[in-house]
C-alpha cells in the first residue's frame, strides 16, 4: 500500500473504528481495508453488535445498563427483543394467560432482522415499545444509528441469522431460584400481575421454555456471566474489550508502530467542524491547531524516557520520569509544516529540520530531492 492509499483509507474511515481481528469464537468481519475499491456510498462504519441472552429476570437489563454506563463516551443503543413480540387480535387478548411468551414463535424475528439491518447500515429506525400491561406495542421510539448496538432478550441467540449479526455474545447465567424470586417481585410490583398467575405461567411456560430453548443457546456465547450485574469484574473486562475493538484502526494492522488516538466526542466534534464547508477560516485554524496539538502530545508520549527522582517543595521524594533529550523534529515540506508550531509549543527549544518528498514517475516511487537537518 502506498502513502496515497493509506491517506485515503485514513480519510474514509471515521475516528471510532472496528477491527477485523476478533477474540476466538467471535464472528470474523471483513475489514474495510480488504475492499479499497468500495464506493463512498457503501463505506459506512459497521457498528459493534453485542447480543445479551439469558433467562427471564437473570439480570440481562442490569448488565446492559452497566455496559452502557461505562461506555458513556460512545454512542450506544439498546434494542430489546420484547419490542418484537407478535401483536394480538382483540379475541386473542382474552386468552392471553394461555399464550407462551417464552417460545421462539412469540417473536417477529423477521421484523427484528429488518430493524437490525437498518441500524447496521447507519439508518435511523422506529422500534415499538412493548407494554407488559396492555400486551401491545403501540408506541414507537426513534433509534438512531450508533457505534455500539446491544440486542437484549431471552432468545436473541435462537435464530442463526440474528446470531450472525453479533460481534460479541454474552449469556447471563443466574440460578433458577434467584430468577424466579426476582420474577415474582418484578411481575407483581411492575407488571400488575398476581402471584398465582406468575407461578402458573412459570411452571407452564417459562421453565420448560428455558430448558428447551434458552439454555441450549448458552453454547453460542463468547462470554458467560455468572451472577449478572453483581459481576463487576466480568463487566469491566467486557467494556475493556469493546473499547479495544472500537479504538482499533485498520491501519494499525499494517503498520505495527502506528498508534491511533482513542476518539472522544470532543475529537469528533473538532473533526466535524473542520470538515464543515460552513466553518470559517478562523475556526478551521483554531480547531485544526487543537487537533494537531493532541497529535503532537500523543506522539511525544511514545518517546523513550528515563526514570528520575526529584525533591518536592515539601521535602518528599517524587519518582517520575525525565523527557528524552536531544530531540529533533523533521517537517515534511507542503505536508507537515502546519504542525511545526504545536511541536515548538510542546518541546521547548526543539530544532526542526525540513525535508521535501515527492513522487516521481508512473510507479509512484518517492524521492527526496532536498533535506535540511539541524
Ligand atoms: N444483581 C441484582 N441483585 C438484585 N436484584 C437484581 C439484580 N439484577 C437485577 N435485579 C432485579 O431483578 C429483576 C430482573 O432484572 P433484569 O435486569 O430486568 O433482568 P432481565 O432483563 O434478565 O429480565 C429486576 O427487578 C431487577 O431490579
Ligand atoms: O406480555 C408479556 C411478555 C413477556 N412476558 C415475559 O417476559 C419475559 C422476558 O422478558 P425479560 O425482560 O427478559 O425478563 C419472558 O419470560 C415472558 O414470559 C410476560 O410475562 N408477559
């Protein structure tokens, strides 16, 4: 890959990025780097899709909430399988107590697939909100495309096509007695059900469906979380893994000494401003300088250092590090000169050399006709 295609790839990819490398057992994804000829309309960022399955009241929602809380600086959206319960006719509603809500056929999986497909392709979508009291999904909520999509529900691993959408599959594994106790409390307090009906439904439908349909999908999980939301260690590890996946840039796979700065909404906001045709020259320079300063500071962070101890004004010893000495910057003429000021501002007294690189001939060979080093 030559410098031009590397730059084009950088340009076409956004700050938050998804890698084709996955932990064992994760779905392999085709990284955009394998498709350099893809047209601009096809070049969308693929969101990272996490499936969270497990028995009813196992703590799936609690686990999702904790993941979302920890990923507060990313765009994350939660899609519940409940939203895709089949609709009832008025006649069917009169016999709702005989309905098996825990059977795979209770869900409109085709609609779920359509919704997920839209979100994966960067389209906003209206998703029904299921009401456990009326058994209806009349209200819609607008869900915008996001960097991370969490699909949660008792049977989200049941259909192979749904499983194949997922980059990470989590099964929340909580003891049956704990699930039943939580279900009784939740369904009587929040869903307005009476305890007799909850127990009848449990023995007639919920337990058999767990054994027949939900438990067998545990084998598809990449990660099994015992004790649900109480398992902070598992949730921290999951969030760490998601962050690594989101931050990994395709170019890092080709250039092992390339570091890509983890994106934040601040960085994204600045990238948005400098790309906006309406942005004034003054603002463009201001935000470019801020971004350049970040790049320079991060770059300096990768230089070698030596350990150093200093005495603080209160007389205690502080063990820190000493900056690398005798630094020299090299500015590529017509390319890196805009970064010189930031480098001077960060490295007191740094000497900066100049180099001119240009491409010669049809094979794109790069030559260096002029260099002036300090
Ligand atoms: N770790 C926990 N300790 C105590 N109660 C919990 C815990 N996790 C969830 N719950 C409660 O159990 C019920 C079911 O939890 P929820 O996360 O909604 O499970 P699910 O989404 O799997 O049905 C809720 O009322 C919730 O408040
Ligand atoms: O109208 C309904 C719809 C579903 N249920 C029960 O809900 C759980 C699944 O929801 P979780 O949030 O995963 O617990 C399932 O066991 C259904 O039986 C219901 O009771 N009424």
